[in-house]
């Protein structure tokens, strides 16, 4: 077909399609959009369970012997232990991102990992705010226990907050709160954390094991349903971008958007077109055509950048984020998930937290070499996102959010010791330094510095232990510890001597090792550092003894400092095995004299004095107590 004829046909077809599209716009807008409302259905329960609802508020009570399972939408599951009682309040649809749970008593398992829903759970004395994730929460006998299996949570009580990172468990006892309300309410995080420390996740009981098994089956069924829907629905646009029909359809869509003058209808048209591109990208990815999928994602991103925020847009994005939520780097839907998820986060801290959750998801997918490499890549991406976004933050509220994020990042590194490397410790320090920058100088800032110092001292001990077990290379361990030591030095207070003394004592057992790592002796060490460290320690001990000898010596005012040190070093080496202590030397005044005087020394409680020839290794004029034993220089000393 010649070009003029082809252009005429394309123009005619485009006009026909535009006309049809404009007439059908209102009808198709509703048909294309999915049902994004939320509802709860009870999927499993005992005969004596009770569940009622009024609007979007659901009252649930499990029976005495059987758990109650509730499914929210398609991708969220809530399970109540037998005898538990809770109320679930759902948002009207996915344009709102918070699900409220009130736990009256018992134990609840929440799996919202494949959704965008944040959960707030309240008890009589606490409020828990949890990421989309998996959590086991128990409230019995006024004791609340929060266990985070996937993602993190925050627990608030008495106007204070504590973070519960992934794979951690935290218990708050009501009796402790009630008996010390005024004191606990005033505690800052470092002190509060000591009162209510989180621990490793406990060994799973039957309740946890059953829920985890069911979660796997639930996730498999959900993702299979998503996959089937994508296959069966097919793309709403041509996936062949070089074909005539695609060119006609693209021209028609462009003209239609241009001719739609009503702002509300125009916005709907843009949303529908963008979603069609996104869905085509999923379809192409599922078919294994990654190049076409990427082109459709690019088209989607271009359109999405011009779509204003609205409930409808947020709902549709949330649906697609949930569809692709279980994907990891390298999976078919990963790029699509990253693209749509970026549109659901708006603040610098949200962008950082989303990237950190990606680190957690990758780490949770396995422990093989390939997964470990992907974790490293994800951490580096977190560092880049943090560097770009932390500089944009300001204000006291931001300081708190950054601090909580630093707790999460540091805990992840602590749980994964092989990642305690200089490059990742620098990422953690980005959060700490930003937090301190956002705080006004004062007592609270000093408290936070002390908290960070304590954490770094503990981390030095951990890395040292890893080096001794060859779990981390000497080179990586050395650079990590030296970085931590430098960070501690930068955080040290300049005037509070009590605090300085406390942290010096905490660091005392590591100070010799840090000195070794800082010395040139460590430059040529590769892996087996213990022998070199032992020699360094012995040399340091010798140096201290020589310095002690010099500080207690007299004379030698007419000889050089080098000669003074040389004579003291010879004496220290030669008499190391004699049992003499508390030695006081008199040094000669002539550079060429080799004899020194032991003015006094202690040997098993008796005072000894003598002259010592440092060249011939001979003692003379030895006095033991008050008795002179040798006058002549005839007692030759054999240092061996």
C-alpha cells in the first residue's frame, strides 16, 4: 500500500474509533474499572462463633474450640484464636489505606502482606501500627505481645513509641505500665527500650505453625487467581506496537483525550488509558515478552505523571500494587510493582521506607548465594534512595520518623552479621546523622548520641567475634571496626566526664584491638590475624613497661632521648624473667656508658639494688635487703 492511501485509511479508521470512543466513554469508564470496595467475609469458624456487621464495621468472636478466619477483599486474612474477640473497621475502599482492629481479648493473626493496607490495632492501653505484613498479636491478662514476622510495627503507650522490627517480638505488661505510669511516660527511647526490649521471634507454637502453613496456601491461591485474571482478561490494547491496528488505536486514544474537554471526564480517560497500558505490561510480562512489557510501562509512566491525585486513581493503583506485591527483583512483575508502588508513596520518608521494605522482602525470599547478592543490591539501592531523600527532610516530626527508620535499618544489619560492612554501616550512619541534625541541641540530642554510641560499641564486639571465627574477612572487619570507632569518637561528649568514663569503660576490652587495627602492624595482615595481634599486644606491653621505667627513672639528663629509651628497653627485656618489679633506674650521664643503676627494685617483697652492665649482661654491687651480696662484677646474667 502506498503511503498516501495508508494515511487516508489510518485517518478514516481513527475518526471512526474516536467517534465510537467519545460516545462510549461514560459507559466504558465504569465497565473498565474494577470493584475496589472492601468487604469482610468469614471463611472458617466454629459453630459457636459470633460475627455481625454494620456497614464496614465487623464484630468477630471466635468459638471456644475453633479459630475464626476472615478474608478482607481478596488478599488480606485475619484469624482469631479460639475464644478471642475483636472488631474490624474497614475503609470504604482502597483509596483509604488504614484498617482498624480493636482487640478486646485473645490472639489475632494478621496477614496483609499482599495489600497496601496499614493496620492499627488497639487494646485497652496500647495502639499498634503495622505495615502491610504478617503479625501475631496477643492480648491476655493485660499483657500485650507483638511479634513481627514480615515487615515492622510500632507500639504506642503512655505517649511513647517503640519499634518492633521484622523477626522481633516485644511484650508490654499492663501491670508494669499501671504501676509506673508517670515514670514510663517520661522515658526517652534509649531508656524505654531497656525497660521493654524486643527479642528474637520465639520458637513457633501450634498456632503460629498452622497460620504460616495456611498463609502459604492463601498466597499461592491469590497469586494464581491474579495470574489467571491477567491471562483471561488479556490486554485492552494491542501488544504489537509495530502493527497498523496499534497505530490506529494509539492515534485514536490521543485524539480522544485531546477532544475530551470536561476535566473530570478527561481525567477518567487518562486514568483508563494509563491502566490499559499497565495491564498490557503485566500481560506481556506474563507472556515472557519483557521488552514489550517495559515499553508499556514507559507509556504508563508517561501518562501517570500527568494524572492528578484522586480517590479513583489511588484505588486503581492500590489494586495493581496488591496484584504484584509478592514479586521480587528478577520476577516477571517486579518492574511493574516498582513502577506502580512509586506512585503510592509521596513523602521522602515513605520512599525510603518502601525501599527498606524491598530489602526485607528480598532477604525473606531465601538464604542462597544468589539471594544474598540481591540483598546487597537492594541495600545499595536503599543507600541511594536515603541519600537523595534524607537531605529533603526537616522538623521535629521528621526527626522521629528518621530515628525509627534508623532503628529498623540497624536491627536488620544486626540480624545479618555478614552485612556489618563499611559500606552498609555508612548507610545506617546516614539515618543517625540526619536524626541528630533535625534535633535541636540539648539534653535529648545528647541522649540520642549516647544511644548510638552504645549500639556501636556492641557492634564492634560482634564484628570482632566474627573475625575471630573467620565469618568475616580481616580486611572487611578491620574497615568496619575502624569506621565504628571513628563514629564513636565523633559522638563523644566533650564536657560530661561521667558519660565519657562510662563509655570508655564499655570500650576498654576492645581498645587494644582497635589500637592494633589502627596500627601499621595490621597493614600486612590478611586472614590469620591472631598471631600478629598477640605480638602487637606483647609489644604494647613492653612499650608500657619501658615508659613506666623511664617515668620512674632519674639521671640521664646529659644523654639523648633515644639513648635513654634504648637503655630502658634493654633493662626491660633482660630482667623480664627475674621476678623484679617496681624498678627505679638511675641512668648514666655519659652517652658511652653502658652501666645503669637499679636504685631499688622489689623481689618477692624484699628491696633489691644493683648495678647492671647492659652490654656484658653482668650485675654487680648487689644488695638484697640490707645485705650486700656481690661487690664485684662477677654475676653474669643470662636472659635466656
